[in-house]
């Protein structure tokens, strides 16, 4: 139960970070794409949750993949 609470806190924290960072950086860096409608200036809640799932999955998979490569090379 303790780890589930930690996972929830991390998930919410990453979601907030991604939403705030997107709204702060993307309109300035990609102003042309936002103006043309290629990128949203702010993410909806669903978009933020989807992006959070992708980011958390990648962060979890990269260390395990690297560890697997290291173990395969050592054999």
C-alpha cells in the first residue's frame, strides 16, 4: 500500500510538472506551430495524463533495458 501511495504521488507530480512546463515553454519556443494550430498552447487534462503515462513508462523501461544490455554483454 505504501508503494501505491508513492506511485500516485509521483504520477500526480509528473503530471503537474508536464502541464506547467508545457504551458510555460511550448508557446514561446514553438510560437509558429502554436499559431498555425499544430501544437496546443496548453494541454488538456487527458493529454497531460497520456503524456505522463508515456514519460513514466519510458523512465521505468530505460534503466531495466540498460541493465539487461549490461548483463547480456557480461555473459
